[in-house]
C-alpha cells in the first residue's frame, strides 16, 4: 500500500508541474548579439544575422523532442517536469518503512540481483549500483565517498577514424571553397573554462580556384561541431592571403581573441576581431608573410602581447616595432617566402628571443648570434636535459640541432646523407617545418620531418634516422605535420597529409594506422588535433583543395575526423597557430605575460603536439532512471514518460546526448519508440530530466517503456546501446517505467 501511495503522489506532483509550467512564459531574449550558439541563452540559437533567436524562428526542426511537422507532438518545453523526490534520512532500520532498510544514512529499497556478488555495478538499472553486502542494486545517491574511479582506457591499435563533418559548399562566396593552409581552433567567445559549455570555432583562409592562391582570400569561421558558418569576411578591402597561416589570441585583453593573418598579396598583416570585424592592418609592405604565419607572444613580458612574423615584431595595435632584413625562420630555395620564427625565452632572462634558422634576435631586434649556417624552419625543445633548450633547424634538405645559447651546431644530417634513404628518389626535397614529440615512449623527444617522398623521424640526441616511410609531396615538399598521443600510451602518433592521402603513423616505427584519400597541391599546411566539438575527445582537422590535377580523388574545403568508437583521449579545445606549443596560450585564447618554458614542464617538452587534459582516461558513466508517466488526455495527446539522465562518471558530457525510449526491453527485441536528446552540459554528478511523448499507445494495456542513455537505436549485433560516448560502465544505461496504462476515460 505504501508503494501504491507513493506512485499516486508522484503522478499528482507531475500533473501539477505540467499545469504550473503551462501558465509560465519566458522573457523574450531574442535579439541579443551573438557570434555562435553558445553566446545565446539556453534553448536559443545564434541566427544568421548575428542575433539570438528561438529555434522555431530558424525554420528548422526541433531536435530536442519538439513538435513534429504535423504538430501532433507537444513542445518539450511545455511538458513540465517530474518530482523525482528525495531519499528519507535515517539512523537505523527502524526509521524506514518495510521493505525499505537503512543504508549509509538513507532509507532505500534493495532490488534483488543474483549476479550482484562482486560489487560489479555494470548491470544495475534505474540509476542504481550493485551493493554485494545487500545482494542487490541500490540507489546511486547512497554510494559511499569517494565513488569508484571511472576510466576508459582505449584499446591499443584499434584506430577507427570517421568523418564527422565537412565544409565544402559555402553559401557565401561559394567560389571561395578551396583551402591550402593550416586551420586553427579556438573559442571565439573567450568563455571556455569551468562549467561553461562552449564549442570552439575553426578558422581558415579560403580561395577561388579561378583566381588562384596568391591573392584575394576570404577568412572563414565555422562551428567546430558542425562546420556551419559563423562569419565570412567578404569585403574586398579586407581580403587575406590564401596560403598565409593564422594566429589567434587575445592581444588587447578584452577577453576575446583576435585573428591575425597575411593580407592579400602576402606583404602585410591584417587583424580582425573575434566576430570578423576589421581591426587593423600593417602598412608599407615592410613585412613578409607569404606562405608563413604569425605567432602571438608577450615578447617583453609586460603590457599587451606582440605579434612576431619572421624577423619583425608588431604591437597589439598594428604598429611595426622593428623589422630586420636578416634570417626569418624561412626555407631557402623555395622560390617563395614562408617565415615561421619562434618567440621563446631561451636564456631565462625574462624576455623572449626570436628564434630563426641561423640567427637569434633579442626582444628589441638586436642580433644575439648568427651562425652563418643558413636560415631554415625551426622548433625548440630540450634534447640534452640541460637548463636551456636546443633549436632544430631544417634547411635545404638538411636537419641540424644547435645550441640556443650560442648557435653551436651539436649535430648535422646533411641533405646528401638523408638522400640515401630508399624513399628519397632522387632526393628528399627541401623538407618542411619540424615537429618534436616523444614518438617511441622512451621519455626523450624525437624529431619528425616531411619531405618530397618521405616522412622521417630522427633521434633528438644524435640525428640518427629511426624510421622513414614513403609519401608523395613533390609540389612544395615543405609541408608540416602534427603529433598526438591518441591512445594515452605515452607514444605519439604522427598525423600527416601529402598531395593524395592523410596518414596516421605509429610513432614507434611508422606503421600506417590509418590512411584516407585526400588532395592538396600543398604549401606549408598540416592537419591539427584539438577537441573541436567539445566532446572531450580529440579530432583531426584537415584542409583540402582540388589543385592537384592527378590526385585519384579530389576534395576541397575542411574536413574533421573523430574516432568511430570514441576511443581517442581528451585534449585542449585550441590550436591557435602554426608554431603551436602548449604553454604560450591558455585554452580560452589568453596570452600569458610570462610564458612558462614548455621544455621545463613535465610532458610538454614538444612542439606542434597538443596536450591531453587532466584525468587522461577519465570517462562519463551515464545512467537512466524511469521516473513516471502522465496518461492524462492520452488518447489525444499521448502518454508523457519522464526519465532522469545522470552522469555518474568523472568526465562531462556535452548537450545532445541521445536517449532512446522502447516499448519493452531492447535487449529482448523491444520496439524503438523514439529518441530524445539532452539540452544541457552534464558534468559529473549532474542530471537532466528528459520527457518523451508516446503518441497513440495501445489502449487499456499495462505497458512498460525502457529508457536507454547514450543510445540512438539499439545495436542488435552486439546487444548493447548504440551510443556516442565510451564509458567506464556500459551496462548500467537502462531504466524503465512500468504499468503505463492509457484508458479512454483519462
């Protein structure tokens, strides 16, 4: 009788909540300026005119369970909620009503489970866990603290990338659909951090194939979870240089990042606000950008950051502070300019030096040393475990390591030596910007370099070639590469794209883990790795174009790949420039006044490698609890079923988590009724009520509806949820509501 009373009380409270909500209206927040959806109040979208609008104003369908096209389903926002109740506190069993008992200070009812013998909580339902001492499943709320560790360790070698989205047919300036530079990833709102859910943006320069890639580029920003447009800079006065790379960061301390790239023609820099509004441009063509890219850093350690491009420094307002005619971190012999100098504090004096191939400049432009060994592409890391880093220089097909203090060459692999590699026919080419990472898991950094027909990894302390694999890049042969430890095993994988394919290579020996058709005429671009959709997993972002005439398959625009099995570990939601390293930019785009040397930070002695976040293998644990139903007016309006979806793990889950509703148990062939999606960020310990309306249910029958968290339609082959997230416990996602009856009189 006690349980029946409780059910009626819950039903009454649910109906009351529905009635209360129907009399409420929310204040109209439409018209608020926005750059992306995250700028708008919950439930609203950023419209094409840069103003927040309600979803129905966008003209799209309501994916969160709103009305169908025929209007037969009520809007989810009108369904109210369900009073889930709270557990009664107790000191002993006598404080509870039979069959409840007192456990960990609360009255609970134990659901017997003969398999609950080891503390395995994988199979308990309705947001419960296995308590062996009680021979059954009990509510999660009574878990002793600390709760069990929740981790998902990716299986080694199971590499299954899948395309998540592609940008290739823009509605604005549709002919500007080719890309041949390195995309960047950043939160344009500056809000990333803490409990704020923000999807970062992907930015890139696009060009018109008919005009070519030497002028008249269009800067684009698109949403990182969909590729949908945020803005395009189409004013001819503000065209960009199509193959110039981009740097993004907060240079004026306004809390939002600015965007700097080459101006059309490649002789000056141009800067935009986070919404694409023009901010400033340098004048006089005294800078050389070309195929290169700027870098943002606080060069003098005071005030606002500066922008470094080659052998020049520009302040936050666009004034050129100094520009030298010497080495620029460029690759001699290319026939074009591609400066990628690096500002870092190599001598620990508090000011940044500008590192180029054979010259080191101080922060005022003075020459510290010049080796006369020739300019080249550079990277900075610590290869000899001392207090100061070394400089990797790639120059005219050679690779050398030199001291950052005086430029002394510590080892040199000449072009003639490297050309002996079997892949290098007739030679390795000029070679592109170097990447530094621990490729083999020995705790020491190695060097990755791409050439005309080869990708090779060299030992950082000796220059010995550890392995090499064939590639195809005879067009520019100065492309870059990125690295990332996708499996969290402390061995970085290589991500590289040449003229015809995207490859992911095993860092220890170059084994091809994945290969995907691709096309690019190639400049200095490379794929980047970031959490581009804020799902707590890494993705690969790659630029493409159709200029390579003999490519077997041609692609254009930008593509994003994630892992089909959700096995890639988490990483930052930022990759802000071509010369990317971790400590010089925060995840929200802030530039530190004094950047910590990355080579002195454990795990960050690398260059062009993204970092895994804290809790490398942290995972969500998603549960479903069937709360109840409301059959009032069910013959016309259907039955409303309420579920509570909770995250009992240690990693947040973004909005859009699929929740499936079934007539009967899907594990025994139950019928899928529909799928709803969560609308809020579910951090560890948080939950969201998700209602579902069952239109036209069978009359006068006792029905059971099963609810499955993280499921878009049961995987019948493996008999498990078909979800989006890898969890620490995959078997406890099921909840149910029983004894649902739709009678004509109700």
